[in-house]
C-alpha cells in the first residue's frame, strides 16, 4: 500500500523563518511500517545533505494518508 505523509518545519536558518512543507511517499504493509520508513528517509537526508539543517530537530508530522 502507498502512504503519503505530510511533514513541515520552520526553517530556523532563513531570516524569514520560512514554513516548509514536505510530502513524502512510501510503500509499506501498514501505517507503522510507513512511519518507520519516513523516519529512516529523513534520517538519511540529515546524514547525507544539509537540506534539513534549518529544521533543527523540529520536523512536524501533520498526517498520513493511504491509498
């Protein structure tokens, strides 16, 4: 099943503190597996790029939708 997670954060490194929305799609057997995949994906992004640097440790989870 496909899961779409909606995540957000305020970019602390941007002078305007831009509000960033981040949709993410994963294929998983259930919602728990989807949440684990989302977490692993964002951890991978943190370790391999500076894309989420402005988020600090404050990425908000807004909702999850399945197909």
